[in-house]
């Protein structure tokens, strides 16, 4: 059954037919994915040069 993690709640809930546990595990996984996506988007905004970002105005050339 692996090392656990957040998927553990999904598997355990499915095996026991405990749908609230599965829903809780699903919400946790979705929230974690959104937080990681937002953090990585912030890191990307900090790391990418302003000249390479799509928001830069190319009419200055």
C-alpha cells in the first residue's frame, strides 16, 4: 500500500466505503495542488527576466 501520503485517505475510504473520508482526502489533494501551483507561479515570476515575460510591452523597440 505504499508509504501513505494524502492518497492513503482516498484508498482507505474507498476500501471501507467511507465517502466522507474520500471527499476529505480529495479536497486535501486539490488544495495542495493549488497551493503548489500558486507558489511555483510566484517563483517563476521572480526568476524569469522581465524581457522574456509575456506581459512585457514589445512596442518599445
